[in-house]
């Protein structure tokens, strides 16, 4: 199969994804589903993309093991995620707010070492750009990463 398979477990966000898919210049199939159980056979996928999802999955190791399973050897994980601050005090503040934040923000965790978990899953991190970014004006800038990892 050639195309894009997009998974979104939230019904409202899935409807937005479907509208975006209809306007996309390439065929995109949008389905209900989660990163921990990808509807693809082993080593069948060229590229897995995670955009602000690994902050929200229940268990990053399980989701990344699934990505590794479906990627062909040499396949790529492209990721854009907000991650744990490199500053000790800010990271401690993120730890403090995480229980409430997670309940209020759909399971999102602001304090995850996502790049470390990607490397720990057996993927080779080829490059990571780290930068501060505030999603909404007036909100604190969070550490973000934009990167590429490959399956050996
Ligand atoms: C912060 S939003 C980001 C939305 C969008 N991906 C973007 O880049 O703007 C987090 C997204 O992760 C999705 N999500 C939460 N748990 C998930 C899971 N286990 N598997 C896949 N997606 C999940 C949520 O439904 C939501 O769409």
C-alpha cells in the first residue's frame, strides 16, 4: 500500500483530521486507533510520524515498541514533541504540575524524557533540534524537540 494511515483515538479530533485529510494532496486514511496497537504488519511501514502524541500515550515504551515493530529496517520515526526541561528547577516544576496537568490535558505529560525513551526503544537517533516554544501567547515556553530516528 502507498499512502498515509492516520490514527486518532479522540472522536472530535478525528473529525478534524478527516476534514484535513480530504484537503490533503496525497491519499490519507483516518482511523480510530492508538499508538500502542498499530494496525500494520511487521516491517511494513517506511515512516512513522509522531506529532505531539508521545506526551499523551499511557506508556511511551509500548508505543515505541509498536513503531519499531511496524517499521521496515532503515525506516524512520519522525517526531515533534514537547519534552522535559533541561533546567533542573523547571523540570522539578514540571514534575510538580504533572498529576493535575495530566488530568486536565487529556493525559498529556509535560515532564517526559522522550528522546531518551526513543533511543531506549532501539531506534538510532539521527538528529534532534531542541527549542523553546509557547503554544499560546502568554503560556510558558516548553522545551520541544524535532527529530529523526531510524530502525537499524
Ligand atoms: C496534544 S494533542 C496533539 C494533536 C495533534 N497530533 C497535533 O500535532 O496538533 C495529543 C494527541 O494525542 C492523541 N492521543 C492520545 N493518546 C493517544 C494514543 N494512545 N495513541 C495515539 N494518539 C493518542 C490525542 O487524541 C491527541 O490528538
